[in-house]
């Protein structure tokens, strides 16, 4: 039997993918390069892509702001809290929508889909009023709860197909052996869908790390403000401190790159698995 030769031009597809990737990476390269330029070389008529000579003066200026280290810690606490709360709420809700016959389940799924379309600026004012009355403004818990309103709909939409893909026979066998619904979820279902959980956790961390609107409106005290708010402080009424701004932005981007580099296989696998089952 004659072996069929692959059709198409793989090198052409690779070249197109490399070109698209380069276009998306150009702003990142410009950001990192600007952070290493001397202040008098940033706004010149003929800027350089690669600074020569480079300097770390902008990073020193950025860290001279006493609020930056605290803001980085705040963003880490908030992002980890968002991951934990999203998984604690998203897994049971996704399981209920996938397995239990509930009246109005389709309406809940539709509401979650619509919730993903709402920008954070629309939710900022209602959340500010609610958290102000509940005493949660200027607290980690308030920011974590606000950010979770953005990550929870996404988590349920991704986890629901993964949960439906778990064989029902495994759950029925556990129920026959005397395991309750909670035990089935924790002992049988959750271990099977670990890649999906890692995908949701990784993207929830990134959303919590980069959220700006809630950090600006719900946290007025520097003790709890995320690093994105500190980034905005370099934009003033009479000008922008581009060097420290780009240095801070580069520092903020490092955890994002690390998360994607470490969990790339799980994130892509989890999202792909969730897209083929309804």
C-alpha cells in the first residue's frame, strides 16, 4: 500500500505563525527595551529597539517608590485568593450544572455566558456600594470577591464540559459503595479533571494579577492596593514617567510569563478538552 504524502506546506504555516507571534511580541520587546534606556534616550526622534548602552536606572527609580514592593505582595495575595475562591465555588457549581437535574440549569448557564461579556467598569459601582455597606472595601477579601465575579463564570463554562466527560459509571460505583455526592466529587471527579483545574487556576491567577478597575475603585489604602494601581501612579497630570512605568510593567509581566511557561501544557490541554464537549 502506497504511503500518502502530506499535503500542504508546513514551512509556510510555520513562517506565518512566526510572523504573527513576532507582531504580538513587538510591544513586549519595546516595553522591556524602554525600561533599560536612559531617560534622555526614551523620547528621541529615532528610538532604538535595543538600548545601547543600557541602564537599570529606571528600575531603581521604580523601586524607590516604597509602595511597589507592598503592591507586588498585595497582588500575589489577591491573585492566590482569587484562584482559591474560584475553584471552591466553580467546581461544585459546574458539577451541579453538569450532573444534577435542576430546574433552570440552562438559564444559569446562559446567565454565566452573559456575565462574561460584562466589562469590569460596569460592575465596579454596584460592587463598591455593596462592599461599602458590608465593610469589605479596602480589604483583601473585598478585592478577592470582586475579582472572582470575573473568573467564576469562565471557570464554570470551562469545567462543566470536563465534568460531563467523566464517565457516569465511576460515580455510580462510588455511590453504590456508600460514598455521598460530596465524596464522589472530591474523591472521584476532581482527581480525573486535574488538567482542567490547573487551566482554570492559571487563568484565574492571571486575571486577578492584571485586574485594575476593582483595585482602583475598591481599595483606597496603599496597604491593599494591587500593583496595577501603582503602575497608574507613574501617569501624572503634566506628563508620564515612561522609564519607571515600563520598568514596573516589565516586573509585572514576569509572573505572567512564568505561569504560562510552567503551566502551558495544562492550560492548553484543559481549554481544548473543555471545547469539544457540551
